[in-house]
């Protein structure tokens, strides 16, 4: 695997004690696959913890197509701290499979932070990690074009799910071209064209179930890979 990647949940920055405190004050809610947890623009005063399953956070573009921003899985904590008491959610949250989420109100979280300085410090550390993830995602989407964004996405998939086989990296959980397009804000046809060119250049090869990256350095050059710290190089 790439040294900059991690398969750990984003709560790795929290101690076992802090995670226990959070779980003690959570309400467990069960969602079926493809359920909407929260709509973009909806007032939301909660944070969420994935106990089972997975969710995707997306935004609608001006053309009405979804832009998939983040994916969260078991052990991940996600949500936004509002500037005011109630701010509209920046993303729609949808389950990708049957899921169990722990829900904690921001009011309760703020009370806990006021009472326990160590707990507050660790929550701030988690916030810093989430901010860094958002910054790198925006960098991928805005600075280096669609090729750079797709290259970065493949590197993140390697970091999360890839296995090194000789000099190649095998991504066994292969997203569809449509899903990759949603991750970089491009239509499926654009992803297909870039993949076709990269296959001709022997950068990658693929089957219906996996992607094999033969030249990871080529992808790193395209997205100006900065060697993200642990916990940041993920979808």
C-alpha cells in the first residue's frame, strides 16, 4: 500500500476513553439501504457515527447531477460544526447499505467539551483532520483538472482498498465509471475516455471487478501528490 494511505476509521485520532464517552451519549438509529439521513440544505444539529454499514455525502451541481464528496464506513464520525446555532447541511447523506448510525446532538457534544478539556482537545484534533480531508478534496476537484482528480481518486482507492502485487496495485473494490464520475464531478463518458487513454499508455488495466494500477508515479505526477498524512488519503 502507499505509505500515505490508511484504512483506519477517522476516529483513530480519538482515544478509547473519548470514543466511549461519545458512544455513551449516542442514540442508535437503523437505516435501510438507500435511505436519506439528511438532505442538503436541511437544518441539522447532529453528528453521526457509523456503527455498521456505510454512507455517502453528496452535493447537487448546478446541472442537478450529484457530486459525491465523501464516503464513511464503520468507525467513522462525521458531521458539521455550525457557525451559528443552526446552519443548513452542506451535504445530503445517503446510506449505501443497511446501516446503523449513532446520533449525538451538537448541544450535548458542546456540553461535554466544556466539562472535559482532554475530550475537547481530541474533538478539535478530529475537526482538524476533517478540515484537511475537505481541503485535499477541493484541491483535487479544482486545481489539476479532471485527469488530476481521477488520478487522485485512484490513489485514494489504493490507500483504502488496494493490495500491492509486485510493482502493481490492485483495487479489488472497483467503482463503476458513473460512480467515479460522481466523485470527480464528470460524466461517465469522460471517465471512460481517460481510462481508455491510460490503458493505451499502460498506466492501468481493468476488469469488471478490479482496477490494476501499473504506474502509480504517473498518477502521482498528474495530481501533484503531496504525500498526505495518515488519515487524509481516503475517499
